[in-house]
């Protein structure tokens, strides 16, 4: 291997891992909302990658309801191979209604053209590969008193896509959370 390189990434079958997600989403005004998500995952298979995803979005809903569409930007950092992928995309958001005891929520974004550099080599010896990525979060929010304020969420979140040389290509995780409206 050349100097200053790490082992190439290994494709791996379905495996376990652990991590955390911090998601802050809120209305900026009646018609605009913003979202920022930080997800950090450590996987137990293949070359045991640590992957951090940072995703931000600005969303618009002319009716001022729970749903909105907008533009997003994403960055995936792979820490045990010198690599990051960045790009912009489009998507939508459906916020929970904490005035109800049970309420669905979801967020879907599609990033059509991310740049995925060669993993494990610094400086890269090949040009970056372009690929698309789909991110999602969906679940149910439970507001104990149904009058706003504190809520508990349970759902799934993850991403799918990327070139075949980038692992992991697909991540789905159970997400449990606590949130608040104010």
C-alpha cells in the first residue's frame, strides 16, 4: 500500500452497530421550517467503519401546516477511511402534531449527485465517483397529555445509495427519542 493509506473498504453483509442521532426541527415562521440532523454510527462488520452524517434543510409550506418541501444539504464523513461525500438535494417533511396523543412524522430527502472520493487513500489516486443517496426518518410521536410540550418518538431512520465502492451503502436504525415543543 502507498504511504499514508489505510486498508481499502470491505463490502459486508447485514451487520449490527450502534450510534446516536440528534435531530432539531422547527418552524422559523408560519411558512418556513428548518431541520438539522447529526447521526453518528459505528458498525461491527467489514472494515468496522465509523460514519457521521450531517444533514440540514430549509423547508417551505405556504399553508403553514405540518408538511413542507425544501432543499437540503448532506455530508457523510467516514472516519476510518479518508473519505467524505457531500451534495444537495430535495425532499419533504411531515412534523408530528403534539396536540394529539399519537401522531405520525416523517422526513424523506433525495440527493441526486453526491461526490464520493476514493476511500482509504490520501491523496486520492482516482477521481471521485458520483452517486445518489436517499435519506429517511419515519415514526410515531406520543404526547402523554396530548396538549403539546413533551413527546416521545419511536421510528426508523437511515439512508440508502452510494456507489458500490462506498460502504455501508444502506443503513436502517431504530430511533427512540424525547422531544419538546415550545
